C-alpha cells in the first residue's frame, strides 16, 4: 500500500461520512423533502391566517347552501333554489356531456382524415394534411371564440333559420335537431341493443372455443354485428314500429319541438371536435404507418382474405400503437372543454367560477374541480397502464 | 404499378406528357379513384376559391371603414386601423417604440438561437441578460424611461413575452423534474412524480385560476406578486410537467449499456448525465419537445380568461368596438394567421433540426 492510500483511512470520520454514497443519498432526500414540507407548511399557514383575517369561511359547508343563480342548460333537474353541491353536479354532467359527444365525433372524423392522409390519391392527401396543418396551428380558445361569434352574430334569427337538412334548423339561438317522439318502445330498444352486444360477445366466445376444439370456423364477426342490430330491430317491430318524429317547427317567435343545442354548446362542440380531430388524425396516421408493408404482403402470401389480413394482422398491430395516444387525446379534449368558461357554457369550471365569486371560497372551489379532473385523468391513465401491460409484446 | 410505368418512361418525354402520366397513375388509376379525385377537386375549388375571393378578389384594401360599405369580401382596413393596438395593446401610445424593440429582441433572439452555431454555454447567459433588458425596456423606471406597469402590457408583445420566457424557463425545470423522476432516491422520485402527474392531470385554466385567485392567499399579508408573473409561473410549471415526461421518454430510450459504460468509466452522476445520456436523449425527443413548445405558444392565449390583455384579448376588444363590430371575422382570421405563422414555422424548424442532427451524427 502506498502512503497516499494509508492516509485516506486516517481522514476524519465526519468527512468520510460525507463521501459515503448511501449517506449522501439520504441527506439529499431529507433536504429536498424537508424543503418541500416547509414550503407547504408555510403556504398553508399563510392561507389560514389570510382566510381568518378576511373573514372567509372554510370547509365545504357552502355546498349545502342555496346557489341562487340560474344555469342555462342542465341534464339533471336544477333550479336557482338548489344548493351549490347540485350546481357543481350540473357542471360535471355538462362537462361529461360535451366531452363524450366531442370524443365520439372527433374519433369518427379523425379516423377518416387520418386514413385520407395515407391515401395514394394526392388530392385526398392534400385535403387531409391541409386540414390538419390549419386547425392544429390555431389556438383552441381562438377557435371557440370564433365559432361562438359566428353563431351569435353571423347566423340569422330564429324566424329566418337556415335549414341545411330537412327538419334541422340553425339560427343564432342554436341548433335544432329532430328526435323520435316519446314512446315506451325506445327505452326497450335501448335495452335490446345492450342485450344484442352481450349476445354477440357470448357468440364470439363460443365460436373461438369451438374453433380451438374442432377447427371449424364460424363467422362470429358478421353474425355478431347482425345480432347487435337485429335484437333492437325486433323489439322495435314488436312494439308496432313507431315512426312518429318530434321535429322542430317555428311557432310564434320561437322553435318548438325537437332538441335544441344551445349556441354555447354548439360552438364548444364544434371547436373541440375540429381541434382534437387533427391530433386524432395524426395518431391514426402514425398507427397505420407503423405496421410495415411486409406484414400485409406476408399475410396475403399465406392466402388470407383482405378482410382477414386487416382484422387479424394489421389492426391488432396498429391499435397497439394507436390506443395509448388516442386516450391521451380524449383526456386533452376533456381538459380543453374547461375553456367553456370563455364562451359561457355552464361546465364544471365555469360553475365553480361563479361559485367562487359568490361565496369567496376560492380554495375549496378550485380544489373541487381540480380533484374532479385529476380523478378522471388518473383513472384513465391507470386503465391505460393496465391495457399496455396486457397488450405488450411478449418477447422471448 | 406506378413504379413500373415510371421506370418505362422515356427520359426525354416532355413535362406535359410526364404530368399527364403522373395524373393518370395517381389520380385517375381506377374509376373509384377518378370519382374521389373529382370530388376532391370540387371541394378544393370551393374552399380555396371561396377563401381567395373573400380575402383577395372581393376584399377592400383601402384604409378606413367607409371603403367597405359596398364590398362583399373582407375589409382589410381593419388591420390598418388596429394593427398598433394588436401589437402593443394598451401600452401608452407615446412609448410604442419600447414594445416594438421588445418584440424585435424576442423574435431576433429566437431566430439566432435556432442557429446551431450559437449553441454554446454562453447562450443561457445572453438570454438572461436579454430578458432583464426586455423587462426594463417594457417596465421602464431606468435611464429616464417612464415607468409602465405590467397591467398595461398587451397584444402580441405580451403573447411573445409569455411564450419566450415560458419556453426558456420550462425547459430547465422539466429537465430537473425528469432527472428527479428517474432518480434512485425514493423521496425525490415521489415528489417529482406527484408534481408531474398533478399538473398533467388538470387543465391549464385551473392552474391559471390558482395563480390568479388562490395564490394571493398563500402569501403573507402585505406581500403581493404581480399577476403577470403569477400567470407566467403557472404556464411554466404546467408545461414543464408535460416536457418532463417527454424528456423522461428520451432518457428511457437510451440503452442501459450507455449508463453502465459511463459508470464503469468512473464518471460522477452529473458527468454521466450531462456528457453521455442527455445529449443522446434530448436529440431523440426533438419533435415532441417542439410540439410541447408549440402548445405552450398556443396556450398563452388562455391568459385572456384571467384578465390579461394578450393578442386574443386585444382582438376581442377591437372587434367589440362598435366601429369594427361587423368585421369580427377579419379580426379573428387575422390573428389566426399570426398564430398559424409562428406555430407552422416552429414545426418546420423542428423537422429541419431533427433531420440535420440525424445527418450530423450518422457515420
């Protein structure tokens, strides 16, 4: 041993401890955690002191008090006499309503445009890419404000409403759509639809089992789809096939009948759909491009039919790439729906905003809507992790 | 089919002949394809034609509102009448040169930073000096400049300040968060994970509400922080959470052999990260990083909801002015074009950078 080395063991134990890897790691962690804890404690104590000084109530007792403000549209029963808790619940349902509709429309349109951008036809590709580049490079808030202004100022009054399709009316009071007239049959048709889906699922299970046992092929997909539609159709026939429509029509100064989508809802839905569509189209496009050409060629050379190649080879591989970013986009759409506050659609954030202006309980109101969004996000990402684990390629 | 006909194509065939052949192979190869092409041409003709006739052919380019009485197209006199307001917002008109210099410095700085020859260790120093200079040019109070409170900053100036400062501070914060999330120290990791997941799980608007409504309650009595600064910090932490996940993705993609090799050379943690891992990881994630920056740029428009006077708010005020009220479409289309130009330019730059760095590193 050289003298230099022997010196090293003589160093002061404190210094030695400072160079110890585990000790340093623990020290860093204690420092960081202590810093964060002290900061949090400082902020909380300041907040408590400020709230006390300004005589702002704390706690969630305000949820029981009368809200005393009107909400322009609501899926559940609500009057200004209802309490704040119910008002916030209206906000949540309105957020979910616009998000769910937007997700469905954006998925359909996005898939369509995504496929357009991988087409062999140059013009089709041009339209798809042009759409994507235009709408994704303009802030969503600007689009929402623009569509709201167009509906509010650009469209004619209800008496000269535009009618792009029969029984569909577009005016500055919103969009009026026809619906089927009330009839007990319709709820049974809905139940029939669910029964059909369960039936198709059981059919698939049975046919796969039989395939493994006997090797006989049963066309479970086409028969399954037929079952899904046939069951509600039969239910509809059983109830005497009601066809009465509840169509909107002009009576006096207003539209009667049908369902009305308010200008706020229409603008929000339009903006969110057109914006999110661009992202979904990109997701679909990259999913399709991720499956290499060799896969198609190999499957075709095995003699598989085109529909089988798609269903058994291409789609399962493309979906593995598509679904995680797709759920991300759904989450983004839900989060972007909070911009409703800028155009006056009564979503969760905008009702929380009113609540906090009336009660002064900003901390609780912000905490409530952050918790709602956070729980939606975390439950979806939990589901995503589960899905990814299930779908992950099992490599040897 | 396409490739065969291209291969058989005589070299000396004329341009018209070649374009005919291209059209036959790409647009009119089958009856269905022909039908699709015709529908596409019809749509493009209507949309592009409609836009051109609205924005150019039938439009009025004469300053002043009276020129627009007779026309059916756009009234670009709006831009002439309002551009100063859109650029500088409510800044005192006598001092308009100051936000102008600030815009020039910020865009100029961005353009210079895009050039890779300036990527040295001095760049951050120059930027910090630049930010201090921009702040004093806008806020005044030194060298005889009249003080202008931040509440009067507005228009494109404010949008650019929020975006550029946001990008400059979100990136380093995101790097720290990403390193923390990859750290082997459990407590540091937990703090970073909670921070990232919370900010990624809520909408930006709630972070801005927190900054504008709740934050004053967090501070001791008598201490107040400017609302612009609060919104800026909100934007920075929100986007840093997203960016941290992008950076983490890059670090995860680096094979563990790289980490092990660095360890076996006896490099310290910071040497290993700074010289081996990060240069490779960050290069991998240029496209998603740039799209986070583009989101940040677009999301600065949300500050209008908490009452700051950015480009969108200025437009809203301009088109609600009774004089220009009928021309709201021109107003929104004009700023849509401004946002589009910035975002499109950024996305093209990201493609260029990605390609040129790949070329530089491939042997």
